[in-house]
C-alpha cells in the first residue's frame, strides 16, 4: 500500500483557539485529513518564548488546544497529535540545522522582524530569535511534504525549503522540500479592527465561547467609522462585521441583500450584527457540544496526545539516525 504524503502543521499552546485559527488553519486541516498522513504539533518549546515564567499556563494550553482540535473534527485515530517537548529530537535537529542558517538570513525573515519590532531589544531571548530554525526542524523531522499555515507563516516555509536544499546538497538527499498552503481566508481581523486576533488585545472570539459571550463580542465589533446613522450609506469593504459575514454566513442570498442595503443606508448595524451572531452561534454549537464531551472524558484527550506522540517519536528517531549518519556524527569512543 502506497504511503500517503505527510503534513506537519501545528500551533503554539498559548491559550484556547479562536475563529481566526479556524479559517486560517483548522478548516484546511480538516479537509486535508482525507488525503494526507497528518502530524498536528503542539509546539510547547516555542511557547516558552512567550511564557517561560508561567509553565502552568502552557500546560493548560496544551489541553485547551487539544480540546479545540478534537471539537472541530481532527481525527486522532488516523492522524497524530504530537507534543513537541516529549520528542527531544526536535531540539537536536534544530541545533544541527542551525549550523546551516546565517544571521543575515534570519534578518530577512519579515515575520520574525515584525515580531521583534514589537518587543524591546533587551527582552528578546536567543530562543525567540532562533525560533524560525526550530520551526524548520519541526517540519523536516517527519519529512513533511505540505505545511498548511497562515499567510504570515509563509516566510518560514521558504526558509525550510532553503535549509532542506542546503542540507541535501551538503550531506545526503534526506529531506523533501515542503510546500506551504494558505487557508481560504488568510487572515481574519480582530473584532476591534486590528490586523490580528490576540488574547492580550481582548479582540478574539474563541471556539469555546458560549452563546452570550459571542453575542456580547459581536455587539461591540467595529464597523464603518464613517457611518454615523443607519440611514447613511456604508462601506462593506474592510468592514470587520462583513469580513466575518463573508467567512461564516452560508446564506449567500441573505448576505448579498445585507450588503446591498448597507451600501444604500437601508439597514442598521444592529440588524447586521444580530444576523452575524446568529450565524456564528450556529457554527459554534456543534463545536461546543463536542468540546464539552471531551472535557467530560479527559482520558480520551490524554490518549490522543500520548498515542500520537509515541508514534511521532519513532519516526523522529529514524530521521535522526539518517541525519547523524549523513553528517558523519557517530560515537567517537
């Protein structure tokens, strides 16, 4: 039987997942389960860059992320949920591949540069600075062929491809050059209109939010700032409420009618938001139900993590044996 091509994708455990995670990643992952052997990585090593002083938060977030994955329909029986820190080969490969990446190359990574610009130089750790190399190792360790990512992660995929080529050229041809795949909606803005959802900004709607919480968050969403009254013609483009409608309103005729009336000043923000909240809650209801089931059955969550991690550990050991042999790293005495 021919082996399916592999996917490696994952998330840092920094809290529960939100709608931006769903449209930017999870939706893609669910579809790709049918054609690929999937390794879903919980990158807790990388979360240390954000919360090294709050390990209990990372521990709880590992569970929260797993619950959200199970709730949206990721299948741990056919695919692997993997805890990064349980497989030390991730760190070993990152160390070895770091010898192939120069500082100027890291500086050309726009995602890393943007994140560094948001921090004080004195607060930037070496681990944070080199996390792109850690991501390269995460992808190459299971020899992934495809990496579904958010739009802002594509520079990391290009770095991964470069490192794979350099390793194969320098030593032996071991690693495939993985391709990146961006989701249906590359980026969903926060409810405050900010470019990205963030727990620290309190601008996200979470997959685990209850109905009333969703209603409250939708009511305070930003709309068209130029529109002072419901009778004023409004802008649909770059309007956060309509961005969410485009992502989650499956009644296309209703949505087109709302857009037409909004542009003409014949519908108010309250009605538009109420309809959006209804669609979001309809979407989230089955996710909430499944999440509640797994919360009541924690042994299923634990089994999903341990079984997937144990399988990935075997694959990681095989890859590292090949890497060490190709690099000539053997026992010296």
